[in-house]
C-alpha cells in the first residue's frame, strides 16, 4: 500500500501560514530545530506536518511577528536626534511601500528591539550617548540577532574618524549625512522584491 508523501510535509510558506507567523520566523524555527525540516535535491525546504501540528498543539514559542506582518518590511532606525527620527518616519511612511518603521534613540534600546521585533533592516547612527553604534554593532555581530537582517550606517563621522574608533564590521555600508533617503528607498524596494521572490520559491 503506497503512502501519499504530500500529506506528510509542507513548504516553509505553508507552515508559516498554518502557524500564523512570518516566513522568516518559520525559517528560523527550522534552523533551530523547532520544526523538523529537510531540503529536496532542488534545494527547497520541506517541513514535517507532524512537527507543525506539535507547535499548534500548544508548544509554540512566542513570536514577535504574526501572519498579518508577513508582507511588512520591518525597519529599525537607531538615531539619538529626535528631530531626525521623526523625519525618518515621516519620509519613509510616504513612500507607499509596506514598511513598519520602529525607532530607538540609542544602542541599548536598539538591542532590546532587535531581539523582540527581529527587524529586516536596521539603519543606525554611530555617535550616540550610552551604548553607541560602534558598541552595538560589535555586541550583536557574533549573535544570532543579525542573521537575516540588513544593516546600514548613516553617520556624520568621516572615514578617518570611524577608523580611529575601531572601524565597523566588514560589509556594513556607510552613508554620510544628510540622510540619503533615495538610496534607502531603493534598498527597501530591493529587500521587498527579494522577499517576494523567496515566498514564490518556497
């Protein structure tokens, strides 16, 4: 008697929909072992429906994102100038893109929000009171919080000043102030397009 294997597993997107979480959260749960998953020869992830049902039965950990958030790009802006924070929020919400803007005024607040909100993109200043951008980036660089998150720096410091303070982790792009909103919009559009492609491939 043959068994229909299609009834025993599902795609990452289907698992996310069943669990009411974002695609990224479902992927993280696969990588952490909360969901039993493997990849086909074509590179597509398949998830055991049994493990999905176990989470639905009451063993599901708290998630910071919901099904409603699946199409939203979460952007965390870290900046100690309140006027500039308001400008970020005002400009980005007029782009007509599915963006949720979260703000933090220093590195400490940002680290808390990164763990709680799992943003897709972080835009950070460097020179801030308390935990500044340099210390924040070094703290999170070897942690799982930065996985899957795009990071850019927008700072009034020049290259020599940045290097004198220890520099930044490799691969972090630095934009000078005034804030290059056109470049940031292009980055958000690129991340949204990547997400759409990821959803269609899952």
